[in-house]
C-alpha cells in the first residue's frame, strides 16, 4: 500500500501538523528561516542571580549519545468532522554530532539508533508497523541542525532524497529540545513555537546550569486558528540541565485540552519527553556543504505532491455539488440541522472546486432562501475561507437578500470565523461598521465592531499593519464613546482583537464605576498573558457586583494558573473576599482548575465549611473525595 501521503499525519501524532492543518485550513508557510522562538523582547524578566553563562556549542568531532524517549498522543475535532488522532511512542538513542560551525551556530548531526519502541500512527494508519520499517526509515540517515548559542534551532537541513516521514519526524521531535537561553536574567517569559502552536513560555534558573521551563498559555494553535480564543486547560512542567556547552538532560510533560465555549473538546494533547546524556566520544566529522541541503524549521511539516488533494478527498467523502446545494436548501427551518460532518465535507468540496463558491452566493440571494439556510451557507464559506469563498461571502452580504433579512447582523458576524481574512474582507466589514455608525444603526454597528475586532486579531499574524489600523480605529471610537452601551460593545470588540494595547485599555476599564464595563473588561481580558493583566482579572473575582465576579471566572477559565496566580486566587477565597453567592460557580471553576494541575483543596474545604447550602456542601465534598482518590494514584 502506498504510504507517502500519510507523512501528513506524522505531526498529528507528535504535534498537530499537516493532517490537522489541512483539515482546518491551509497553513501559512514561513518565507524565511525562523527560530522556534517567535517575537522579540521577553514579556517578563528579573535580574540574574548567577553569573554562569548559559551557552550551547557542540564541539566539532564530538558525539553525544542520549537515552531518549518521546511519547505523544493527540486528538483534534474540527467543526462537525470526525476526530483526527495520532500517537507516537519512540524509545532509543538520540545522537548529536558536532560537524563544525555555520555562521556562528553549531552544525549538529541528528540521528536515531537502537529503537526499542517505534510506534507511530496517524489517521488510523500504523506508519512503523515492524522493525524492518523502522530500520528502513532511520538507518544511515542524519539530519543537520544549526543550533545557535542560546539553544535556538536556526534551521534543520536534510538530504533531498530523505523520506518525508523521516524529515517530519525529526522536525517534530526536535521542538522540545530547542530552547531560549538568557545569561542576564533569573526568569524570562517569551513566545515559543511548539508542536501544537505558539505558547507563552516561562524559563527560571534553578541552579548554575539548570532551568525549569513551563508553558503558561497557548496564544494560537497551528491549523486551528479559528479556535485561538477557545478555552484551554494546560498543565506543564519541564527541566533542563546543561553541561559545558551541551545539554545533559531535558524532561518535559505537557497536557493540554482546548474546548469550545459550550465545553466540547476541540483538541486534547499529551506529550512526555525524556533526554539524558549517557556517553560522549569522538568521531571523524564530515565536511558538510549546507547549500546542497534542504532547509526547514522545527515544527514545520514537509509534504509530498498530492498530499493535500488526498486529504481533501478523504474529507469530502464523495459529496457532490448537487447534494451540497440540495442539503443547504432543505435545511430551512429555524431549528433544522444539517447531516453530521456536512459543513466539513462541504467546505472541503469548495477548497477542491473554488468555482462552486459562486453557486452558494446565488443560493443565498434567492427569494425563497430562509435565514437558516443563509446562515448555513455562510458557515460553509467561512470554513472554506479561500479567496473565492470570501468573495462569495462579500457578494452575498452586499445583496438585497442580505440587507432585507432581519438576521443581517448575525450573518455579518460569520466573517469573524474566517481564519485568514483578506484585505478586501477586512475593508468590507470596516465599511459596514462605518456606515452603521454614521446612520445610527446600533445593531449593525455593534455586530460589525465585534467582527472587525476579530478580523484585526487574525490580521495581526498575516497583515499586521492593516490589523493595527482597524484595531486603532476601534480604540479611538471607544475613547470617544459617550454611552455605556457603546463603550461596552466596543470594549468587547477590543477583546476580540486582544492586542497588547487593547489589554491595557481593558485593564483601565476594570476599575470603571460602571459594573457593566467592569464585567466586559473581565471578558475582554480572557486572552491576556501579561502578568499584570492576569492579576487584574483575578482581582475582579472579588468585585462587589455578581455579574463582574462571574465574568472574571469565565475569563480565567481558559487559563492555567501559574504558582503566583494560584496563590493570589487562593488568598481571595480564603480571606473571605469572594461572596457566598458565588460558591457554586467557584466550585465549578475550581474543579476544572484541579484537572489542570492547580492545588484547590484548601479552597474547596473552605467553601464546604462556610456554606449553609446543603447542595453546595455536597458538591464541595464530592470534589474533595475525587481529589483524595486522585492523590492515591
């Protein structure tokens, strides 16, 4: 059986990768080599307490042999499509060999040997079925990583004839080995690329040559851009021990769950990595001409011709244009639902055949098309998100059929779910927003403001200047707003854009005299990663207004607590600064936090003791019993 196309799913086992990225939408390729570290200055820092430099430099002619284990499993569910699953269980030796320097970085050979376990599966296929398959893939192959002195991987290079499966496996398993070292700080926080996406990562020096590393929060998910604002539960721990210029050991554990607002899981991911130096010896280095090698970045996914077509065909599952149009037309009643997987299959069909998008726009504009069908048409087009699909969305929303529909504002907000909006799409929504402001149509003004905020947030990754322009416009309009209602809706729009400046504006509104604005500020801070913003959000749990308290808990639900945040939150509860009326919501919140690794026992015990509601006490005692059972495992 031909397996070439299955390389697309390798990072679905080790991270997310092409299988999921292709189901969720085409990823944006890097145009220049990038480090696993993304962004510029650290978000948080503290002075160094050790003068010991942290450097990585693998000497030429030295070979480092590590006992190595990499175990991962994940499952992604996109819309109403079937879950994409992957697992990896590799155990053996990882060898790093110094081949000299390239532009100030160590050129390090990367190879694998003596694999005692080699399970690798994705999309229901076993990619390494037996020892012979493993030997064919790994024996005699070596990749070449350019490792900067701070531990970042500048690039990874391959012989062009190496199998795509080998290339993708190397690019995936090297991500936990990459690091971002600093000499001048005791602690530092910055965005780092992982197999799942872009995560805010905290480093702390725990000794002269030892560090801890943990992910605080994922800012975006590769291939799941539409879910960047979904709730997430994250528990991570990691340690790094360095020798004199090389890694002695790395250990990492990460558990992640990403869910939609209603609680259904979009992504679950588990990663366990162990790397321990067992031997150093000498070898005769090769003279490597890197210009002849194919370059990529850790975490990239390299595909072979035909992969995308096969994955789309698998997703379409034989759906025809006629069947898609017939189903769309039949789902006309307000509560009617399409068949399972319909949106995923239909959007994949439009990605295969972009010319079909115009027929969906024509269906939208028919006089007998109901609001429910129009909404489903927009859902399919937004999920496809191709240029032709976005053009069809704009044409449909500019039609008389849209303007006369009482659900126009709801239909317009479908643009918020387009993961890679074009300039024309952003301009279209901005024009609707400006026109509604001028005419005094508040319903469309607020709907388009929320949508423009979401688009500005997406543009920050693809067209940052355009995104900043519209984000700035929303902030200026908020500054000039006079009514509480308009301020509240524009603050919600900034929460969708969630730039650093938007976060600062939201923090100011967190101290507003108006409870509605404090509650909206709490919701707008839901994606904030800066420590000061997180402290502000936690402090709102003790607000005098119940609506603000609940909004704060909702904003915090998608964040894993750091140790400092857990202490701050616990002090609010244990000092009786949270009202008894919030106890039931608090127990739901604390139960979820316990699942992500936060110690909530003392807070649950306190609630159990202070409440006079027998149902709340029963819930608290049940959580305590569950915690006791878990502690014995």
